[in-house]
C-alpha cells in the first residue's frame, strides 16, 4: 500500500470510499451478532419468567383454616389436616388409631361439606 501523503486526490477519495464500505460491512456484522445475542438473552428471560410466573398460587394458599384434629394428651396441639402429619398424630396412627377419632366435634372443619352447585352461566343476549 502506498503512503497516503504521496497519493493523488482521486486515489485518496477512492481509498476513503473503500474504507467507508469496509466500515459499513463490519458494522453490519457486529450489529447482527449483537442482535442475535440480545434475542437469545430475551428468549432465556421469557423461559425463566414463564416457568416461575406461569403458575398461579392456589387461591387458598396462606389462609388460616380451622383445626380438624386435636391431640387428646395436649389440648393445645391441633392439626388442620394440611401438610405433613404432626408427630403426635403419626404416633397415634401407628398405634392403630384412626385420625377421625381425634376430629374436633362441632368445628367448621368437622362439619360435612355440602356439595357446591356449579352450573353454567347463561350467556347475555
């Protein structure tokens, strides 16, 4: 390559045009690579959001409910029938007792559930 100080005006203009086209093509390649990386990152973010936020929590989650069972030896120990069985209930069941024997009588939880009538709503005309 010639020294730019020894080039003619027309040669310098031609050189500038070649350099501009090289810069433009390199910029397009870099831009395309960056866009591909951004697309991959956004896809990854969507996957994380959909797996974490796609599931709605149960409507009753976090609500306190009335206890269904009471420990006969320690009246302050109760169990609502949710989650893991407490140690006192597990020991009683292991001895051959049934959980229904320790049901709290008269509590809202012990009452028989009435079937919920669910019908279709009529469409508005």
